[in-house]
């Protein structure tokens, strides 16, 4: 086999082997709490591991993780929820001392191509408030169902008059 063709085949296989890919990382304030949303595309049913960390003063601090041990100062304030293609970090009582570069790291079991990592800089005064209906938007099937049911709801309202 030609070495160039062999390398091209290996690269193609490695690209196809990615079990998940982080699509977006965003942060917002929900009252006094920080929410960091890590959206990803999943191509497997293999279990997903995650790690949320913050870099401050050139040092990485693990906030919540299934990959490594979380630091004591975050354990009582942080929790993570997982929805379809979304991992959310919730950090209670967010203050300016929690500002820094937040990282989301994902890895699917048996994905040998490496971890997926995204960073976002979080500054309290620049954060937007979380939208009240953001969970509805994250699950597009609910949004689609709502949009498709509008004509039906209008028809029912018209009949009841």
C-alpha cells in the first residue's frame, strides 16, 4: 500500500471514530448561580465522562468531574445535570472570585481519539441572564411539537367561541 494512501485511511478512520464532539459552550446567570452549558453531538451509546474546571492564576481547579477528583471548595456548591446532548454545570453563589476560564472536557468510553475540550471566559458583569425557556429550546422536538400544534390550538379556540 502507498504510504500516502495509508496515512489518509488512518486519518479518515480516526475522524470517523470520534464518538462525541462538543458543539457549543455557553455561560449565563440564573439568579445568583452560574450555569455553564456544554452541548455536544453524540455518535454512540457509550457512557460519557465529563470534567468542568476553571483556570485562575495560571492554575487549573476541578469543579465537578467523573474523570478526576473535584476540589473541596467547589464540592458543596457545584452539581451537574445531563440531558440529551447537553451537560450543565450549576455553580451556586457565583461571585467575582469565581471568574476565570471555564473548561468543559468530554470523553466517551472506548473513544480512543482523545477528549473533546472547549473553553469559555466567564466574567460576572458580562454574563447574561439565563432564558426561562432555554430547556425547551435545547430539546428541539418539544419546540417542533409546540410550533406544529399552534394551528390546532387556534382551531380549538375558534370553535369554543
